[in-house]
C-alpha cells in the first residue's frame, strides 16, 4: 500500500528538493514502484512515485525513497515522514540501514539492460565493469543539495538520487557512461545506475532513471571556492597585479580550458554532431531576441543596452550555419572540481529549468564556453560585493581588480580551449561566442532580479564594461 496523501503533502512542500514552491499544486497520487531486496526483519525500503499536479494542467513526478520501520528509530527523528500501515516512515536517504540495501543492490543486481520490455514495472540496477564496490562502507547524506539527494559511501562511491524524475534518458547518466567508457579523465567515473521501466507515468512503458552511482572525489576542491580564494588573495595585496600574487588562478583557468576542450572532443566523438543550416542560426537569433524582449519587462535596466544586444544576436543571421553536439548545458565554476590529478567536470543534467527533452538536444559548444567565461566574471564581483564596506577610493580599486582578475582568467581559459581544439576565435566562432555571452548575461539579469536583487548589478556591470 502506498503512502496516504495527507501525510506526504506537507513533507514534500517543505523539502529542499521540491521545485514547486510558490505555485498552487495538489498531490494527485502516490504509488509504490518497487522495494529494495534483502531488507532485514522490521524494515521495508520502498520507492514511491509522487504525482504533483499544478494549476494550469502541468504535472511533475518526484521520487520518494522511504524506510518503513516496525519500531520507532530515535536516530532518525529528524527524518520522520509520518506513521501509517502500522509503520514508522522515514526519508530513506538519511538512514544508513536503507542506504546499505541500495549499495548491496548495485553490487548484486547488475541487470543486462538489453531487453527492458521484459522487466516492466521492476527496478533495474545496472553496473559498469571494472570497479569493485566496498559494500561495507557507511553512508553519509550531503546536506547542501538542492534539487537531488547525494549520498556518499565511505570514501568509495557517491550516489545521486534524482528527486524530480521524468520518463526518458537522464543526460547526467548518459554522458557519464559515454565518457567513462571512453576513458575520460575529466569526469567522475560512472559505476552504475537505477532504472524503472514504468507503464503508468506516461502510458508508454518509458524508462525513468532514478539514481546514479559514481566515483566519490572526496579530496577534490570546488572550482568556485578556489576562484573566490584567488580573488581574496589578490584583494589583500595592495600593490600587486593578478599575475604577481601567489594565488594567481590563470594556470588553473588554462588547465580548465584544456579539460573542457578534451571533454567536448570526446562528446563529439561519441554523440551525433550535426551541422544546421542558416535557418537554424536565424532561429537561434530570434530565440535570443525573444528572451531579451521578455527580460526587459523584468529588468528595465537592460533597456540602454537592448539595441546593442540585438545587434549581437542579429549577427548570427550572417552565418551559413552552426555545428551542434552534446554539451554540458549549464557549465560554470560550481560545476567543476579540482583534484590532485586535474580538473573534473560534474553534473551533466543541463539547465534545470528546461524540460528533459530540451536538455537532451545538441547545442553549440560555445554555450559551455560562455557559461564558464561568465563565471570568471562573477567570482571577483561577488568577492568585491561581500568584502564589507568600502572606504575612500576602495570601491573603485575593488572594481578595477575584479575586472583585472576576470580578464586575465578569461584570456587564459579561452587561449587553452581554442589551442587544444585548434580553433581560431574569430569569424563564426567569435560571433557565436559573443551571442551566447550576451544571451547568458540577459539570463543572469532576470535570475538575479527574481532571486537575488542585490546581485543584478553583476550582469549589468558586464554590459557597461562591454560598451
């Protein structure tokens, strides 16, 4: 029996991973889609699928891993969902006993995915060869996650449990599988994933991908944090330039550019590459112009830059076409990790606000490049804004140093990227990069206006400087 709706609605609504906050919605249904095998007496670990219906007719599905205990578990009081069916029910990702069953299932149930039509309605655990899991490792839930739930198993493996799920291939799994099998050193190796072949979510027997298990980069440093540290180091040195301080980031920016170029080359070798004609570039320009028109209603401060932005987008119509391939789709410094062996790029799910079908579509590699360049601009400006009150000419000094840091690292990244691919940043490439950069700035302005109004000055400053 699946969970009663009245117990779950309040829990879902307050969960960090629930994406419907602020919208009017109802819990249309919850059904159990599978149980984890080999649970001990007194415990049942189930996966429930919740159907969230919004006013207006749209529907989302959320995965709810739940642990049903016959006795209360004081250690899990913080994760209690409710009591029903004579059981005390907890969010299973908080429970080491439940997570041990997930890990054991990955270890024991490596199912051949070649014939999914024969296993409809069943959980299918898949494994890639070449790595032995430590099934005795204890689990630890990451507390900072927003849209998913990530659980580390000792120092061995990391499991990402997708909360909002959609029938179809999850690009994070598909891309990690291809890059792992290609031997890429710039991603965390994929160990396995969990599928549900479901008849009910869309009526077609589509696969819903529920989780992925991958290499845990325990000692890695977050790329965004490293960039912020470099900027702070520069700001602390009154008389030195960005290339003179000990925390200069340009070398890392160059290595990151090389890493991205190699990832793009691997993706181009293993996913389809298309050349779209002039109609496609015209449609791209129109889409960018449409986003600008919508943004002007949200951020009126964009108006002085609108004509110049439209000129940038309009130059796309001069191109004969555009090459598109599988890309990251939402790349920035926060999607990178620096390990002792080099840079890793993570989270290939694409732009979270886009439907899954759109995130799977090929795009220009310059979208990823533009996202990283904008991240190099954000890092020093965030430090400048959060460094405390400025005294005297300190505000101008911070602004100058922020621009200097951004320009140095942008140049190092771009030079390494284009050198690795043998691409000149002129002509078609320059036009595409300019357009994607402008489109990203417009997106940032809208995002900041809606979510962090105090930060809208960051994308607006970039437009001022590019005049």
